[in-house]
């Protein structure tokens, strides 16, 4: 009988025996598989935001859980492979995992504990902290880029902390329950008591100081007056509570906290409590953030309804305007100019009714506001010029498209003349047509279908407008407002057009690429991968894009667009959508880019993707160094591969990657590794260059560039050497040619589901403009070959997986060509036109090459 | 949730999007205790030309099923109170010609087999594509002769 542990003890006395290489290689392969599974899971989660999928709360929980589990195991695998504890990596994992769980539990992990959120940082993703109204304003400012009031928000967190400090949370909940159970009996008394309690409760420690600080940052020592506005959960969203909560205008800095309390107390005013009861909102906990923003000292203010509430004017928006501040207009106590404008661009003026405006509300320098009389000569003047009206109309329609609801927009124009959006909330009256002829299934009836069932929805939604075809590399500065962009490839360049375009359709592109991400951020209906949109759709043709159903109709289908505005719920505002988007911030961005950089360290892993990237890199490195040091594999130690092109390529064969008969002087013909073989064929297809206008012999050109780095590359201990780790199905290639750095990781020839190619391309010495042009070129080519492409600065990542082995090997061949072709290009990409030319040239040549290959 | 589907007689040429039948629109009842599912499916199918009612509470949906017949029922499998399989049983007992599509969290073979025995037309695993579900409904329409 053997004593348990005896073997271990002996082993320890003798020093650890080395783990057999075959075991380590298996571990390595396991890491690759898990790494791929993780990336796939991350990609899947991103896909769900595209609008094609229906997912629920459980999906978010489950996938976060599954992903966390996989990432944890991935680190454990690395620990086994490297025989290290990886404490820093586990710590990074714990940190990210914790943040994700807090997000899922609805506990926002705010870096600030002072309960102040500057408007400049607020978007709908932070609606739980900033309340709905201010979050919408934050979107308008930070996502759409319109001018709004500056300022800050005292968060929902502050409210809850104050409530907890005064031990009010339970009494509030009980009062709400009583009201609901007794159907509102005693509502007036409950309301009084609750408001009194709020007015008397102590505020969180430090809140006063934080507010002072924020005010000073905004106004310095100047005597600025503030608007203090409610921003409750649910306010201005599915339910409205419009106008029920308090807003105080002209508040001096010293009065902000008392005003804050009064606004908070209005959360429990009778009207709001009654509204809660009638709208079955008993289960929703009342909570409020409060916005504090410097008053805009307006020359002209007013409101705009994107749908005029008039029976006879179905297609108009209405603007009311008056001199001075806007409150009397909103309250309906002022004489106002009224303009009717057409909803469709160019928003022609239908009618204007200029009133005699005898008084106006202005800021009182000491605080508050006062009414004064308007000078005689200004009374009968129109408040707005044609240009101002046009700007207002465009702004409002862009907001409507973003929020997907008819809107009531409050705006002001200060002495400088720039339009400032004060707030935008859903119009409580819905477009008339929805009630009367609300049958949406009739909306598209009989309309000619131009495209149907093709493509992938990168962002759902419906919109109508004229087609504007954009050619690759075309100047985008005169893109017409309100048009639908139609292009061959998706491109992040279109980001800057998104605020003025109504939709995007591309022939080629992915729903997870950079452009798609931005389209989702700006909620522009986007259809990619349609194959033929640029051929089917004509410049200037009026179309309606329904990205939810993957259909493009001829003509502007007003009724279909309208349906978009009368939905009860906007998907992008749902808990599910916002939460998935928020957790993905902790999951999918890749911030660890350059393995040669010092910042490439476990401590700097900010996302699960970073961790996966780090582990993958370390595993590949480890395999390389094991292959050099592990005593078991002397025979498969690094070998310099003799190649036709002077690549200086070192090969580590793990398993069947080279002909077993080949000795130390292995050459290209000995390659058995399928992905490497295909790639080399592409690289060697130097016929591509013979017709090139540059009179440089391919071989000598390459060797001259490689030579610059020759000494470095040859040094095996350096990262960045030209190294291929291969087996029969696997290739991991780090190739530095000149200043370009390419990484190819491919597994081809197993089952179709395991087939995967990842390609990364970066570097260069020319200016950033040329490098990004080259990145666009590489991206466009990769997309042409169905890669999922991501461009970050001058780095391009392309991935493709799960295709049959044959076409995947063709893609490896193409990558070989691409690596060779683009290397010499940097200097020549001096214009967008050159980019276009080279794109076409490459595609032509590769087509010719592939034909001869077949 | 108050159902607010609008009934209207069929008229005019066939809707290119589908959903239109000789005797009116194909009717769908959606039941899922995750409100987001109904919120997404209802406008989607409405736009595609269907008459849709969506529910979060099994008992409410059951009351509705007792009150009228739907062409198609789309229901979650796992819910608090009443599970999808029993709901399915009740639907089939009341209206044998109503077709049911089951939404499952994790489709196990066993529940799938069980559900097919009970006459489920199709199973869709969450998260699913809207287009996938639309395909399912269209197949039902075709098999039942609801569309020309």
C-alpha cells in the first residue's frame, strides 16, 4: 500500500519534474478554444443590441455568469500552462466581475461619492442616477451634440441617501402601499406628511459642499442664477408626470439647496400621487434626481411641438415664441408668435401669426424673475428669423428621430444667437392618425418593395428620405440633411453624418463593427450586408427604410414612420437594453493593444476582452518560449524556414506542421500546416506587383525593409520577431515587415465550427492620415471578403469563422496577398482617391489570381 | 397590460408583408412573464400585418383564451404561476386548431419532446431573432391555409 502523498513528497525533494510537453500543448489548445469561445460570447452579446434579437433579463444574467466563468477558467488554464499564480490577473478579474454584478443589481458604481453628476457626462445610460429628463438632455448634448444648458445633476443616489439617513425609506414605501390598497383614501394627508418629511430631512453630508464646488466651477465668482428642475424616474418616459413636479427658476447659488428640497418634495405632491395610483405605478419606487443649470438669459424663448395638435394640420409642427424667458409661454399666459412649419425637409413655413407682445419675463439680477414691458417698436416684430426657424425645425426633427416620439421641445436663444435646447419631452398628444387610422399593417400596403429580407439590421427603426449614394472616399461635408445614406461598405467615417442622416444602408458591413456601434448610439436605422443596395437604389429616390423588417419601400410611407413614434415603449430605453449596453462596457472594449508596450499588463485589464487578450498573448508567448526551452522537444525546436521571400521566419512546429522528414533546413515545400501554406502562396503570388507602377523588384524591396529590422527580428528573445507557431491546423503568426506589424491567428481544417481566422494589422511610419487611409483600405478589403472588421486608429482587426475549410483557405491566400500588397503602400496613399484606386486594383488582381488558381 | 389590438376587416389587395388572410388578419397572442418580450413582439408583428395581444400574466392570458380564439399563441415555457406546458394544454383543449410556438430559455430535449407531443408547432430558444419567429408564424399560416 502506498502512503497518500508520498509520491508528492518525493517529487518535491527531488525538485519538480517537468510537465510533459504534450500536456502543456493540450493546455495551450484548450486556452485557444476557450479564448475563442469567450470572444464569441462577447460578440453574441454585442449582436443582441442590434435590434434583430429579442432577449430578456435572464439572458443578460446568464451570459454574464457564463462569461465570467469562462474568463476565470481561462486564467486558471494560463496558471497551469505557465506554472504561475497570476495573482494580478485574478485581481483584475475580480474587479471587473464585481463591477458587472453591481451593474446587474442596479447599484451604479459611481467613481464619485459626492452625488453630483456633471451634464457633460450624462447620457441615458446613466438614467438611473440622473433621472429621465436630465438623461434626455444629456443625450441631446453629449450624443447628438446640440447646445443645451450647462450644469449638473444632484443624483438619485443623493435622494436615497438622504431618505435612508432620516429613516424614511420604509415609511415612504408603507405610505405608498397604503394609498394603493385604499385606493387613494387619505391622499391629501399622506401627501402633506410625506412632503413635510422631505422638507425637514437632513441632506447627505458633504452635499452642500459638493454643490458649492460645482457652482463655482460653472460660474466662478459671478452672480449666476440657476434653474432647478425635477428629473424623476419615469418622468417624461413611458409614463409622463408632465408638469406635475416643481421647477424653480432664477435661483441664486445660496438658495440651491432649499430649492432642491422643494423640488424633491414635489415627488409626493397630490397630483403626482394621484397619477401614480391611476397609472398602476404602485410597484415603482418614487425617486428623483434634480438638475441645476445656469439660467439662459434668453432674448427669445419658446416651445415647439413636432406634431401640431390641430385637426386640419396633420403634417405640421408648431413653434411658439416670445421675447424674454420661456415660462409664460409654457404656462400659456403670454402672447406669442405662432409659426406652422412642414414636418418634411426643408420644413417650409406654412403660416405665421405675429402677436403684439406687450410684456416679457426677464431675470432679476438679485434673484428670481420679473415681468417688464416690451419696448413699443419690438412688440409687433416677429421673434424669429427664417434662418432661426429652419434651424429650430431641423433640430427638433433630429431629436424626434432619436427619441422616437413626437416631442415638446423647450428652447431659448441667448444674446449671442446660438440655439439652446432647454428640454425635450414626449408630447402627451400622440399623432392623430395613430388613433383614427391606427392600423399599421395597412401602412405599407401596396408600396413597391425595393429590397426585402436581405441584410442585417445593425440598428432597428423606420425612417424615410431621399437616397444619397456615397462613393468610397467621397467628400462627406455636403451630405444633404435628412437623406438616407447608401454606400458599398460600412465605414466609421459616416459617424459624423449620423446626426443629419435618417438612415444607413450598405452592401457590405457587419452589425458589430465600429459604424454599427455608433449608429446604435445615435439610433440611426441601419441595414448592412444587403449585397446590392447601391445597385438597386437610385440617387435622390424617395424611400422608406424599415430596418426592423429588413425592407426598403419606394416612396415615403408617412404612416409607417408615424407608427414608430407612437409605440408605447422605446426599446433603447428599456432596462434590458440599457443594462446590456452598460455591462458590455465592462466586457467588450479592447484597451490592451500593443503587447510590446509596458501598459500591456494584468493591472491594466479593464474589460473581460482585455483579460482574454492578455491570456492569449501570454499563452502564445509561453508556447514559443517552451518550444525553445522545453527539453522534450529539441527536435521541434525553432527552425529558420527557408523562404523565397526574405521573411526571416522562425517556425515552431508543435504537431504535424512540417514534413517529419524535413531537417533543420526546412523550406516552404515542407510546410504541412494548411493555413501557413495558403498564406505563403498568397505572399509568393508576387505577380501582383509585376504590373505595379513602382519599379521596385519585390524581393529586393522586401529584403531592404526587413533588413532594417533584421537584427532585431532575428533575436529570439524579442517580441515582434517573425515567428510562426504551427501545427497541421493551426497557425499563429507574428510578422513584422518594415514598419507594419501583422498578427494572424488561424485554426483551419478541424470541424467547420472550429475554423477561425483572426487578422490584425497595425503600424507604419507615415503620418496618421495616411496610416488611417491604409487602415480603411485594409478594412474595406477584409469586409469584401466577409471578415467582421473593426478599425481603431490605424489598427484593423478582422475576424471570420465557421466557414468551410476550402473557402477559409482561400481567405488565407488573400491575406498573404494583402500583407504583401499593403506593405509598400503607405507613402502612396496621399489622397482618398488613391485609396479608392488601390482598393479597386487589389480586388482586380486578386480576382485574376484566384481565377488562375482554380 | 391592456390589450389594444385593433380589429379591421380585410380589404384591398393582399399585404405584401403577410398577415392578411381571406377572413381577416391572422391573430396572435403573446405570453411571456418578461414584459420586454411582449413589448418587442407586439409592435413587430403589428407592423408585419398581424393582430396582436400581449400579456405578462398567465392568468390574464388564460382568461383571454377562454374569451376568444387566436390563430397563433406564442408563449414562454417557464413562468411563475402557470408554466407554458400547462398553458399550452389549456389552449389546445379549448381551441385544437390554434397553433402554439413555445419560447424556451434553455431548450432541453426532454421538454421539447414533451411539448411536441402536446402539439407544439415550433420551439424557439431565447434569445431569438425576430425574423426567426416571423418565419414560424408564416409557416403556420401556410400550413393552415391562412394565406393564399
